[in-house]
């Protein structure tokens, strides 16, 4: 039995819990969103949606979800998918470790569960990349098991209901919200209960511009009744991402094909194709001498030509700098472009590269930074050509 008093939480009596469930589910029945993954009880499809919805907006996910299930309709298809197909169906969603883990989990299901989705919480939680939240969501929605699905939206709602004075961003505090949900969850409709709280937390009780007066459970909310809504949830501010600077080299040959390189390093954006990137120095304050900046610009260009064994005729295009924020890093990318007369001279066997026409780009998985670089290059060429 969880000791709520230890954490300053007064748990409701059973009668109040029953009234809360009814108020929440009555609202959900009337206002729930019509989403494609809510029209199925297939655990595979529900799993795909839940992984996609992590840190991604619903309206962004819908076309990805439909495309993913079209290309990889079964656990077996996902388990056997080539890397480039896997990355292509996830292209632009970010957090690519998620889809890699999905494939590993699918391979687990093929090896350990006969290619079928496991049906208990413990077995679901044993799959690669599935934590307590996702295991709870699949268990409750697909199999009707009374398992809580505790994510940021749910913790926000719970914080306000009970005025929980613990930081929702601290992993060790998750057990508090898990215990609250285990008391509140409706045993008859656990999937709907979890989804109702998700909807409530993402809309009416969203982190930005909440509308607590519209909440169907405002009469149960201690923070609403006590006028402390602005205090909850408690969450320390995120650390700012570390800035990293790159130079992107957009190189064309005489056939108007572009040089693309496959990222073979493990970790961030592994397996994706991109224009060659080299880490650059941060931009200098305006007070520094221009000659120093010019020297460093020349150094990195010479380094590129040496590393790729290319002699490039450099252009004077005007390109908007590209920025892309990952969870802990912020990339700043400056673009330069040029043309080579002899693309056969590229001999670095350590790199996997290709000269590709822009008409064929859609065959290659591009992560978001590459998509932004291509857009900035096209816009820069328009600026240059219109001078």
C-alpha cells in the first residue's frame, strides 16, 4: 500500500473516486477526438501510434501513422524491414532511436512470441523501447487491463488534482503519480480512462494557455478550488541545449548531381544521408579582424577538399543559416556550395557516398537537418539567380 500521507497527499474516498471517473468518462464520451488509432483494437497499430506520439503533435503523427502501417503492416514486416525503409517511414519525425527500438522489439516478438503481440503488462514491458507509460497504454487500450499510462499530460492533471509538491520532471517522483493513477483508474474502462486524461492534459489542461474553468473535473481539483493552478505542476526549467556549429558542403558535378554521404556513426542520425558536414568554429564577434575569419573559412574549405580528394570551384551563393534543435544540442549550419569538374576523383573508401540527382532524393532517408539544408540551398539559389 502506497503511503500517500508521506508525500502530503490526501487520497479520496471510494465514493469520490467513482464520481470522478464518471465525470471524466462522460466528458470523454462526448468530446473525444476521432483519431485513426482509436478505431482499432490491434495492439500493433496502437503501439505504433503511442511511440509516434511521444514528443510529437497529434496532427503531425496522423499521416506518418497511416504511411507506416501501409508500408509495414505487420510485426513480421517491421522485423524484416531494411534500414533505409525503416528510416524513410520515420523521416522527419525525429528521435530515430525510437523506430530502431521498435524494430528490435518486433524481432523480439518474432523470436519469443511467435510473431504475435504479447498480452500481459509484464511481457509488453519486456520489449525493447517500451517503458511503463507505453506498456500501460497498450495494456489498457488494446487488452482492457487496468494499467495506468502515466505521461507528462497525466502528471500535470494529477499535480493539480492533488496539489502534488514534487517535480514531475524528476524520474524518481513518477512513482507518486503511478500510485495515484492506480487508485483512480476505472477498472471497467481503463483504456478510455487513460485516453481521457491524455486528451484533458493536452488540451484543457495544457502546459500553455490552460482553460481550467472548462475542465470536466474542476470540482475535484484542489489547485482549481484553492486558486493555485499557476503553481502546478512543479517542474524545474530545462537546461538550454549546447550549441554546435557545422559547415555544410553542397557540391554538384557536371551532371548536376549532388554529393551525399551516409552517416555511418552510431547514435544521432545514424544511417541517414546528408550533404557533407564538418564541425566549424563558432561565429566571431564583429570586433575581430575580418582577416582572421577569412583564414579560418579558408582552412575548413581546404580541409574538406583534402578529406574528400576533390578540387571544387566555389560559388558565391547567399544562403540562410540553418538551425535545428535536438533534445540536448542545437545545430547551427552554414552552407557553402561549389561545382566539381571530375566527380570520379573522390576516392575516400572510408565513406559511403553517392552522386544523386535531386529528382532521386525521395529514395534516400533524409533527417530534418538535411531537409532544412536542401530548402535553404534552393532559396539561396533563387536569391542569387534573381540578382
